[in-house]
C-alpha cells in the first residue's frame, strides 16, 4: 500500500536572536535559572518582514527547492500553527499566495505543539488514497506575538520560526509507518491561550486575561513525560519494533529536563535523541520540522533509518509517529 514519504525539508528562523541575558533586562529572571530549568540559551524573535506566513513560505520554498518540485505542482498546503497571521484567512492561504501555488488547496490546523505530527498523519491519509498527491506541510509560529512579555513563567520558554516538508506517495520501504495520536480536552486549562476579546459580552469568559499563553508548568511537565512515553511504547509495540530499532528520535523541543526524563524512561542513549532547543526555545508546531531539517542538513538521517517523532502540547494533545527515511 502507498504511504507518504518526505522528499525534502526546509526551515526559516527570524534574524534576531534574543539571549537569556537580554531577557534579564525585561523580567526578573537569570540566565542560570532559564538554562538550568529549561536548557534554553537563546531564541529567535521575528521582526518586520517576518510574519508567520512569511517565515512559513520561506521554509516551504526551501523544502521545495530540495525536491525540484514547482509550487504550481502542489495539491495541498497545510500549516500547523497556534499563532496564525490572521484568524481568517488561514496562514496556509497566505503561504499559497506567497508561493504562487494556485493549483492546490490550503488550510491551517491547530493541535498546538502536536500540530506538525498531526499534520503528517493527515498528509499520510490523503496520500494513501491519492499517492500522486504532492503536499507541503509546514509548522510555523510567531509565538512572540502571543506571549505575555511580563510573565517570566512563560516568556522565557518560547521562540519563533518555521519548518516544512514536502510529501508524496511511495510503495517502497521508506515513508510513514504509523502514528499514535491522542488528545484530552478535559485538561485544557493546564496550557492555553485566550482568543482576542469577544465583541459579544455574554460570551466573554469571566477569567479572560488577554490572548496570552498560560501554563501550569509542573503539571505539564509530568503529563508530557508520561504521555509521550506511553505513545512511543504503544506505537513501537503495534509495529513489532523495540526502542533499540530506533536510529534517531526527534522530539518536540520544549525543555531539556522533559526530554532527559523521557529518554531515560524509554532507555534511549543520548546520541539517539536530536535536541536543538538551546538555540531556538520552544517553537510549538514548528519545533519538530525545524529539528528535522537541521538533522537532515547535518547528515543525521540516512536512508533506511527508523526515525521516531514524539510530541506534546496544549489541548492536551500528544502522540508519536514512526517513519523510515
Ligand atoms: N526566572 C526566575 N524564576 C522563575 C522563572 C524565571 N523565568 N519562572 C518561574 N520562576 C519562579 C516561579 O515564580 C517560582 O517562584 P516561587 O517558588 O517563589 O513561587 C519558581 O520559579 C518555580 O520554581 P519551580 O516550580 O521549582 O520551577 P520548575 O522547576 O517547575 O520549573 C518550568 C518551571 C521550567 C516551567 C517547569 O515546570 C517546566 O519545564 N514545565 C514544562 C513546561 C513547558 O515546557 N512548557 C512548554 C509548553 S508545553 C510543551 O511544549 C510540552
């Protein structure tokens, strides 16, 4: 049966780099606190000409360049984001216009940090039915527009950027093997972001504080480790594989302590986990495709390798996905 295979990857990070030392000037924090609790040393923050869709389109163009596929050949553009340029139209429609990909259709998905992994699963399902489809899947965020820069609990954690992959169908060994996706809407309050203020006073939540990210950090920490571990083990079992079969795990880049705990519980050696969050912080839906592109360009992905993605985010949403490179 046909399945989706990644033909090319690309990414785009804003030019401006904000270090922990710069954040020390904005909120009561320290480089020592941020580095020891999160592993983050700097993040890229978007400026003029670096709107979400512009970063997304650049990442997409770079992924397309690897494949030699023309934007006009694209059947579908999906953008996973929780910081869209506008609520309507979708960021994907802006990307379509930027790329001149007028022959396809385009829409956004919101599954928070799990958005890119959910998107891969969606692309795989389209391609199973129509293997000739060419899909551009992008994870793109400008979380700097949604962070409360007075809240030290959250503003030190996030960054901006975009990563993209181009997918089509294959019937050979490579491609997406399977996924294990979950969500639990009853736990939404652990990590959330309000909408812009409602124009209907009757529908304004009593505890509305503005469209900022809010988080219960310690609860998120515990759930993230347990749920990702479970999603990985369930998926490996389903496909008759063990953790030793995995060549490289590319996890959602949230926090080095979460990833260390997860790695130890799974029994994966350090060199089999790709981590780049010290440079970029948590870029939500963009974190896995940025890491995937970096791993690819560093020569860490070899033909036939078993690659494991795992992710966790607001919703709650979480999951894992296996692919053969
Ligand atoms: N600088 C200095 N102090 C801070 C900062 C900061 N930036 N942020 C919080 N603090 C303070 C708090 O105010 C609190 O002070 P208090 O004890 O006087 O009230 C104290 O530090 C909290 O300390 P701890 O609870 O021990 O902090 P903890 O070790 O839990 O680390 C952290 C907090 C980093 C948020 C941790 O809970 C965590 O990593 N959680 C996961 C959150 C995450 O990664 N979210 C990303 C989104 S979800 C995802 O992508 C998976």
